[in-house]
């Protein structure tokens, strides 16, 4: 089965939203931060309604099926970092959906970081064991209905929504464009 690297093309915005899903493609569930998880915070509520988890894991092969075509996709560490930066730069931290279908209000990414040191990262304190370069997020859920569904176990992780290009297809397109330019140059030279 083929493996395809996905990248952010210069004209694409990257990630537009984070979706709460039952089965995250990256195979990592989030955790709900509540009174069972204690940290030294300036303000501690019995139920903070904050979910923490991986948004993207570098080099993690994610199975995809398009009709009869089956393949894996992955994101490099550099693409994960670029996606996390564009997500915030474009102000998308309050864009959330449920199962990639319906948008809902009342969710905001309140924390975003890239794991630089796997042993010293705060995600380790919450039981995560993820590779360097993983994009972690914490999302606050203010919608009562959605929070109830999270607590009931309907949603288990994050899944990103965005626009990415197939690196191989981009390379082939660049080669075709380069070949076309060379043909035009040769036609112009022949005309002289």
C-alpha cells in the first residue's frame, strides 16, 4: 500500500478547525481535565471542561480509503509545526465541529504547543507518551450538551480539518510545469 506525505502548499491555509470525534485518525484519545487531575493552577474548578490531546503526530501513518484506492498519509515534523502555527495565525482556535459534520459554538483551543522534549513535556504528566514534534492542544468546552456527550464517552479525541497537498502530486505538477516552460523556451529559441 502506498504512503503519501501531506504538506501545506503555499496558497493553502492549513487547518481550519478541530473536530471532536469518536475515533481519531491519529489513534490518540484526549483526556478530560477535571477534579481527578490536579495541577497547580491559578484557578481550579471542580469541572474545568478542558480537554487535552494530540492534534497531529509527526510521521504517524493514517489509513485512508478513497473509493477502491487504499493508502496511508502522514505529516512530517515540519508540516505539523507549520500547521499549528497557521492554525493560530489565522485565528481558527474557536472553529470546532462534531465528527467533521456540524459546527458548534462554545469550544476554544486555549492552549497549543509542540512537544520538544518527550521526557519533560507537560503532556507526560497527563499520561501521554508521544513523539517529539507532536502538536498538543487543550480545548475548553462551554457548550453544555457537547460537554455532557464528552463525559458520556461519545467523543474520544481530536481530528483536524484542513487543506493539505500530496507532496508527490505537487512534485509531479512542478515537473510538468518545468517541462512546459522548457518547451516554450525551445519554441521561442526556434523562432529566432
